[in-house]
């Protein structure tokens, strides 16, 4: 399966690998982390789920925050492309009430002027 590097650079801060070399974890190398010189990748091919844990989780593209874990779920900045979306229940945010109804128009109501 995988081949260990003959001389990875071990530093006090961690392990340094050249571009294109992967950190492979698991008996079947089913979690891989690598950088190809331009882009960075985390690949999980195992049977289980990939969990990203932390009290604050933020996904960025460049300096722009695109997805941020919040107390109540997630906050998305930018456009969401989806083939299907389910917005069940009433969602309150910043004085607005969002009332989705299946097969009906969507209503966004201002509860109070802020």
C-alpha cells in the first residue's frame, strides 16, 4: 500500500514533507493529508465518517470565511447551490421571522424595527 519516506524532516513543531508527499493514516491509508504545490487536500476513503471537531470551526477560501459553525448551526457566506433543500420549522434571526410552507410562497416578516 504505502511506502514510508526514507528521510522525512522531523522538527520540534512537527513533520515536514515536500510537495506531493502524503500523510497517510489508518491500516488502509484511508485518511490522507497532502499539498500538491498549489492546492491542499484532506481525503477520507474509510467506511466511517470524517469528523471535524472544535468549539469554533471555520472554512475559508483565501481570506474569506465561507462556512462558520455557530451556536445554532452554521452560517454560510456566499451562494448555496443545492438540488434539494428542506427548511422545516420557523427560523428567527435578527428580528425576522422566516415561515416556509410546502407548496406555498415563502414569507419573510419583520417582527420589529431594529
